[in-house]
């Protein structure tokens, strides 16, 4: 199991235990802090960067009319070589 799936599994187990114990007032209270949000954002940025790095983009072609005439363009075999994402803050 990946580390990303563990919190979800723990949350599901918590709901099952609460249901089995017959808790009439089962609930969930979550506190979020700024450092926690910053950490989550930095993890998300790293994961998105890893997924996008080296990705292929679909071929594009078309025409555009400009003041100097008609322009035909084709963009083929494009790959993402690098990406820069930054966390702005909450």
C-alpha cells in the first residue's frame, strides 16, 4: 500500500469502529494549521511535477489570420521538459 492510501484506510477503519460500537453521536473534528496546509501544498506540487515531467502533449495544427496574412502552424511530438510550480500560500 502506498503512503497516500494509509490515511484513507485509517479513516475508513475509524468509521467502522464507530459504527460497530453504536456511537449515537459519531463525528469528526479536524483542525488545520498554516504549516499543515503549506506541507500539503508542497506535497501536491511535487506529485504534480513528477506526473507532468516528460509527458507528451497532443499534436496541434491550425490557421490564424493576422494583419500580415494567413499563418498555418503545426506543433508535433511535443514533450514537457521541465515545469516550475510554486506554492503561493493560503
